């Protein structure tokens, strides 16, 4: 049982130490947020290829053939 209590005590000691360190760091800071990866990148510029192409023209092979006559 004492080994389990020692592990729990050590974990709680690490947790309290981390919380205390966080409190000290935030108390002495200027309130700005620090991001690990910096700011987000600028959004991409729109494509510069002009307007979209015109829709295709319908087929120009004439009208459809007449339906077949019944037997």
C-alpha cells in the first residue's frame, strides 16, 4: 500500500508544481498569448485565370430521328 501511496503522492507533487509554475509565469507576463506555431497564414489569393469558361453549346447534329413505326 505504501508504494501506491508514494506513486500518488509523487503524481500530485508534480501536478501541484506544474500548476504553481503556470501561476508564476502568467503572473509575470504581459497577458499576451504565446502560440507554438505562430500566427495563422494569410488566406490564399483567388485564382487569377479570369472568368470561368462559357458553358458548352448544345450538339449541332440536327434533330433526333423519328421513332420507329409499329409492326
